[in-house]
C-alpha cells in the first residue's frame, strides 16, 4: 500500500489566526499532527496557552459591537462568500481532511460538501430572524420580544469531522451576530486553520473569527471559563461534556453539547432485509465507524436474524481497507489510542460471552505495519449488559442481539444512558407511528440509514448532550431573547 503525498501546504500551518492576523503562540512548544494512515508527522501547530486564548477572546469581544450592528443580510454575505470559497477549494480541503483524520477521500469530499451546505443554510436564515409582539393586559401597551446575539461564542470541535463541525457552528453564530473563537481538536487542527485562511481571503472583518490551537484541558477549559465568552458549543465525548459543564458553571454560561451515542439498529420481522443490511453497513462503517450517529448495536427479530447476519457479515467482509487517498471503503482509525480502546472493549465483550461472527480486529502486518488499522468485526451477544451493547465503540466493530418482538427491542434499545440516535426498520404502520414515542432518542431514522439534513435538528437526549444543531431550532440557539414592555398612553 503506497500512500499519496500529504497536501503540500499542511506543514506550513504553524500559527494561529487571531484578530485577523497569523501569529505564533506565546510559548515555543509545538504539537505534532500525524497522518493516521502512516504515522508520519504532516504539520506542527502551536501548543497554545491561556494567554493565547485571552488574546483570541479579546479580539472577538472588540469586534462584536460593530459586527452585531451590521444588518443580518450583510453578515450572511460574508458567510456565503466563505461557503463559495470552500466549495471552490474542495479538492485541497478534502485532501487535508484525509491527511489529518484518515477518512477515505470520497468521504472527505462529502464532508467539505456538508460544511458548504451548513454555511449556506445559515446564510439563508438571515432574513428569517424574527421576534414577536404579544398582546398586553394593559391599555396602550405592546409586549415586544426581540432577538439579540449572545456575544463571543466558543466552538470546540471533535476530531471525526473537523471541517464540517467547524462550519456547522461558525455559520449560524456569525449570521446571528456573534463573534467566534474556534478550538479544533489537537489531533485534527488543520481544517479549522484552512477555513480561517479562506475567511481571511474573503475579507471577513478582523476579530470576527479567531482560531486558537492547543489542548482541550488547557486552552479549551480556559475559553470555557473565561468571563467574556457567552456561549459554548461543543461536539465531543460525554466525559469532555461533563468537564465543560463544570468549567462553565461559575459564570453560568450557556452550554450546548453534542456528545456520545450508542445508537440501536432495530430490524423487525417484516422489514426489507436487504435494505436494512445496506443501511446498517453504511451506518456502521462510514468514516471507520467514527460517527456519533453510527449503528452501534443491532437488535434483530428472531425470524430474520439468521438471514440478516449472514448478509451483513458477507458485506462487512467484502469492504476494502487501505490507503484513504484512493477508492477504499474504510481508512485508518484516527489514533493508536482509539485502536487500543476498541481492542479492550472487544476483549471484555468476548470474555463476557460474545460470539465472534467476523473476526477482523487490529491490523498490524504487511501494508498495515504503519498506521492505525481496525478491520470490520461482527459479534453476537445474548446479554444486553455486555460492554459491546453498552459502551460507545466508535469504530468498525458491531454486536447484534436477537429479540422476540417489538416491545423487547424497544426496551433493550432504551436501556442505555445515551440518547442521540436510533434506527428502526419495519413496514408496520403502527410501529412506525409508535417509534417517536417509544424510543427515547433525540433523532430517529425510520427505514433509512443515517445522515442529518441541514434543515433538521440534530439533538441528543440523556448523556448524549444538551441543545442541538441545525435548522431553525439550531440557529435560534445563537440568539438570546429580550422583552420590552412598550407603554405609549
């Protein structure tokens, strides 16, 4: 396996973008950025400090009054221009995503397309920002409810979709009139810096969008607790979400979190099995299983379980694994730490009695001697308490459990602390109608694979998050309400 060259501009991204200028960190330490497919260092980023975070917040705070005073349609013009610039630069941006994150190039191109769509949808919301006038109990009085931007918004993004997650938060925040400080995960920081470069090229006013680099426990927590940041929006692990809530508590910050998931994939006896298998393959193995809405555990009706598993295992075995710059189905995991985590969960699941139907596991020989590789692994378990069915795997490994009926499937699906996404395949109209009431998840896919729409609302329940992103409801979160009692008598 020969890996293609890393994008030529990746190694020069050794600075932060603060107040409309590229600058080095206040300290000399750097963080190496690794290509997960070959473990080669492709760039170094500054290991930022609290002082760097302070500089970014100060720039965003200074830029806020004039930015908020602009008409929303003018702010949207900049966001649309950024979307156009990203679309025009899709090839380079996608190659950068593949180099730092490892997803196959076709999926990276799809990620850039999603980022462009997030920005364009946000720009379209500019003319839909509206308050309300409520009838008063008093004569000669109106009750007016207006919407205002919060101020400085901090965006903390996960490593699995570094470009799309940044755009998902940045677009609505800017159109609503906020200014923005981005901290991308230190494993995949280059996409955020590349977006900043394009924002600079289109002439976005200085201080409106700032990118700092560094580690979450240092730079991220400082941004979260900073007295001048008003709203924190984060995509990441449930553990990190708890830390952010603690850090934001003293200042009573608004916190919006999209966290982990353990999505159940339910297939009933009347389902189209071939369609369900195809959807389950996509929902499990896209981005090497590193998607919060992934098919993490399958509940299969006894009557179709054998057929489903036979077909699912066959399709899993046929998936290609390798150089993500080429036409493969699965690239590397993002890091060695992630590979170890998956191996430990599988080991505990096997010890607890899981039956291995497809033994993929960690790949370390031949073309996989360098990089972080995990092959598709399929297991069957009898006990819903198995770590395979309770812990988020976030990789190309999935377990199945047989169920006798719909009620059992729903009860087992809901037996989790997570509540992000769920899947149901059935042709029964009653079950389809029941699903939104029976399944305790913020997002449900009925007879289809995953993939949110920009006009929908992506939200988690329970330990899967607070708030949400996308659509009208996601956009509204970047605005705060003010009530005025206007008496003219």
